[in-house]
C-alpha cells in the first residue's frame, strides 16, 4: 500500500515550457487535491476533485489545469510555465463522508528559470 | 473570504519546555481542525485533529484545545524534544469540505 505518490520528485523548466505532474493514490479515495507551498504562505489549494471526471478551482488556479480521468490519478498541468510557479507542489487525497483527514504525497519541487 | 491565521511564525524553546501555537479561523461553519507536522523536505503529516463537538483532545505529549465562540484553537506540546523541531500547520475545513491552512509555525527545540 503505497498511499499517495507523485511523479516527478524534481523538475527544472524554462519559462514557457509545459509539463504535467502526476499524482496517484491506492486508497480508493474520492477526493483529491493539488496544493502549492511557498515560504511563509502555508499550503494553498490550486485545484481539487470530488470524484472521477470532476474538477474544481481552488484558491490559486490561474496558470494550471487538471484532469481526473481515473479515480486513482489526478494530473496537474502547466501549459506555459512562469518563474512565479516555482514552488513545491503537494498532492493529497481523502475518503468521502465525514473523514476529513487528508493524506499527502511526497511533493514535487519545481523550478522555473 | 475564509481565512486561518496562525501565530507565531517562528518559535524557539529549550528541550523540556512547552510550546503553544495558536490559530484563529473566520468561517463559523468550520467543524474540523487538524494539525499537521512537516519535517524539512518531507510531506505534511497529521499529528492530531479535533472536531467542534469537543473542547480538548490529548495524545501523549500533544493536545489541542478549541474555543468555538472565539473561533480559535491551539496546539500544545509538552516536554518538547529535539525531534519535535519542524514546521506545524493548523487548518480548518470550510463548507465545501476543503481545508484552509494557516501560514505555518517553525518550531525549533534546542537541546
């Protein structure tokens, strides 16, 4: 039982390049989330999904897109990377119902030059 | 909009002393308040949580208190140890079930 995994662990992009971050969970969780973490700003929600085939915007969605084609996977895309998107990205998942605990992946450190 | 404020941003204590981190929230409908610990370079991990139907919860050296009237909750760590050094985040859920996180507190426990 791997829990929540993220691919890749590190990435360096040039401004304007695109990439996709993959999050996978094997806990059969309905809800999945993408956060970015910047110094002094905590965890900010980018996009989230309440089930397969659904996505919704979070607090800071601009410049990102997501897809949830399979229940176990949640993809985060950057179409045209900008230096302001340099950050650590965390994926999380949780079960449906009254269990609000979120389980986090190990993170992806992204640098945009 | 919904907001969670966390203080202090940094906290330094001597080994064996207690540490207290405080958070306030704005959404009166919030009913779930978790605390996450994040060690350097690692993922956030849940250490304790509390729901709005209780005022205090303890787990060995850590405890959380909740004052719904004042909309604030606190994390208490007693007999601190060097391995408690980490960044701690509080959070509160909103009506959509999402978590709103505080800005984090960097706790340093000096031997």
